[in-house]
């Protein structure tokens, strides 16, 4: 578990981060005093696009190919050498088992060669703490809205390692819903960014969309009803009608999804005293969502921490920077370490 006690060190530590949980290969170098020195990403989008989703076997093999060249790029961009690295952090899980094992093996081998400790990082905890990357002074407690392709959660962050789940999706994750609807509208994978672009030309009011979970007093989300409504709308419109109204359908879906996320966030804000709101995960790159959350925070007089666009989706900078709070495992203790495919504490499955 991550904790502030790990910060107590009188010298700067430079941590190499490795991210291979899904279809992005990421490498980053983060130093405890100077911050993020460099990061590099290779997206496998083109590799998986014709399958309409990530193919685990292809993902693992591509991570093997990309890691070393990305490491060279990062060291060059940072003006650093392997000797700068004091520790190696990698995504331990959750994610695709084979893909995670590539990153885990790479991290362990490099740590062994460089004689430095290795640190296993929880992918979701890294997303959750990524708003702290550039602003360590963010006050606790804050509400984090974590929305990605695999998860949609509202969390109370009371301190490092001290998280409480306020609400989560009962079915599809927000990003998964964006991807599925985008597919329905004939857009590529991942669908979120393409759907956002298409929605810019559409009228969000053109179709009536179901308001999911509106009467539910809790803080959980649900996106499957909205997705099903789109399936029926497309069926009724027929292929030509869908082609004609794609932008309106995209705009309607996006407005309903963003509306649901922000109304649950608003409800969470009423249930406590908060220092700030943090928005993270791949869907946090969505422009209308960023604007709606910013407007809500302004209305409520709350500080908002937005993760920079480039660091919202999976990346190694968040892994390396979260690792500054991680307990170090020295050789041979770290050899017992593994990858985990599904989530585990301190974050929910
Ligand atoms: O955090 P992430 O990179 O990977 C997971 O851990 O899942 O999130 C990827 C998800 C995808 O579902 C993608 O469609 C969505 O984030 N996404 C977006 C946008 N950019 C990425 N969704 C809506 N609007 C965007 N601009
Ligand atoms: Zn992620």
C-alpha cells in the first residue's frame, strides 16, 4: 500500500516507470524533486483496430517489441543514462495477464541488471493519484472521479492508501460505453475520441436519451440502458438513417453520459466536506466532461485537479510518480512478486 512515509528521504530518487497493462506501452522517468523528466508512449491502436477491440496475445507481443526502444527514447529525452535510475516501477495490475507479465518481467530483469529495487504499482491507484503528479499539495479529502475503459468509480481519497468507494458502475464502464456506441456508429477503436469529434457537429437534444439512475439515491452509475437505447434508435433508423443522423446520435449519447457522471459527482459533493475534486482515467480526456466538471467545481467553490490531457489515458508517468510512495522491495524479496489481472485492495474489484 502506498503511504506518505515513503516520502521521507533526504535525497532525490529517480524512478523508471513501465506501463503495459493493456494496449499502450509506456516508459517514463520521474524524479522526486525535479518531477517528470520524460515519458514516451506507443499506442497499439492501429494493431487492434481491425478486430474492434484489444487482442491480448497481440498486445503482449507488441509490448515485448516496444519496451527497449521506448526506454532509449526516454533516457535520451531526459538527458539521462541508466545510472540515473534508482528504482523501477511497473504496473502490477489490474490488466491483461500476458501484457502485465511482459512489463513485470522487463522491470525485474532491468532492476536485477542495474541492482536497483523494483516497485509493483496498482494501475487504478496510479490513475487515482495522477492529479498529484504536478501538485503534491492537493489537500485531503478529495473526491476522485475515475473513468476509464475498464472502470467508472467515485472515490473518496482521504490520504495516500486511504480510499473509500462512493459509487461505481453497475454494468459497463464509461469508456466501454463510449467504445460500444462508437462501434455502433461505425467509428474506429478506441471510440471515445472519435465519438467526441463527431458529436461536435451534432445536436445533443435531437433524440431523447434515457436518464439513467436519476431516481436512484445512491452514487452508482449505469451505462447499459443508454447503450441499449442507442441500439434501438439505430435499428429504427436503419443504416441510411443512422448514416444521416450519426452526429446527433453521438451528441445525444455523449450529453447523457456526461450528464449522468456530473450529476452523481454533484450528489457526492453534497455528502461531505471536500478540499478538491480530481478527474482522471481515459474518459477524463473528454472535453465536454472536463467543462461540465469544471463548471460544477466553480459553482461549488471547489478546487479542481484535471489530469493533463496527455496523461489521462494509460501512461507510465503516473506509474513512476505513484511509485514515490511505494515500499521498496530489495533483491531477492522482489522475485516473489507477480502480476494480477483483476483488481484488488486498496481499490475495489
Ligand atoms: O485509462 P484508459 O487509457 O485505459 C483503461 O485503463 O481503460 O482509458 C481508455 C478509455 C477508452 O474507452 C477510450 O474510448 C476512452 O478512455 N477515451 C475517451 C476519450 N479519450 C479516451 N472517452 C471519451 N472521450 C474522449 N475524448
Ligand atoms: Zn487505465
